[in-house]
C-alpha cells in the first residue's frame, strides 16, 4: 500500500495562526480549521437545541408512564449535555472558534424548537427520536468533513457520539411503541 504524503503547512497558515488572538497552533491548515469548526459548530448548536428540548419534555411529561419517561429523558439530557464541552474544546483545539450565544445557536441549529404548552408523551418521544436522527445525520456529515481533512481525533469522538445518539433513538423508539394485541 502506497503511503500518502503529508503536505507541509503553508507559511501563510503559520502566519495566520500566530496573528489571530485566539488561534490555536494546529497542523490542519486554515481551510481544514474553517471547515471542521463550521461542521462541529453546527453539531454543537444541534446538541444544545436537543438538550433543551429533552429537558423541556422531561419537565412537562405527564400521564401513566410519567416516572419512566421522566427518568429516561433526564438520563438522555445528561448524556446530551455531556457532549457540549468536548465538542467546543475540540473546535478550539483545531484552531476554530465556537458558538458564542443563544442567538448564535438559534441561527445555526437544525433541530426545531417546540414551544407548545402541551405535548402528548407519545409525541414527545417520537419528536425526540426524530431529532436524534437529525443529530446522527449531522454527526455523519461532520465526520465526512473530518475525514476529508484527516482530522482523526475529531472523527474518533464523533464515532462515539453517533453510537450514543443511535442508542437514544432506539430507546425512544422502543419506549414509544405500543404493545401488540397479544400483549407482547
């Protein structure tokens, strides 16, 4: 197998890294930094939006399965929130800047808000299931960007987050299923 030659950093990339106040030294280059940071900021905005929606539904769930759904959504929100700092720090490690405000999140997020006064528990689970699928798709898109720029570390983190997101999707799907007529 022929070994791929690694291109040296361009002098302009090195100078740009030294002149920007928040620039972090990286061997990825200016285009890679820009592309990876943009992809991961999209993911970060979606993670914050999904976290807040999951907590919203956790706070407002009601009905006969209240305790089970309340606990499930709290566990999922905790897992989702745990992604935020590693994503933001990864963006900084590659020389990028992260989202800066709730407004920035609102302009960037792909997961839709739900401000309804009341949502049926089954609709909550279905909506969060679909939102987790949106997040998984965004993570896969970000992984492709990382692969393109040989950002192995970010891609590795993304792979774990995809697995966690798929597990949340699965749990929400199963929790939202209705038993068949035989009781199974």
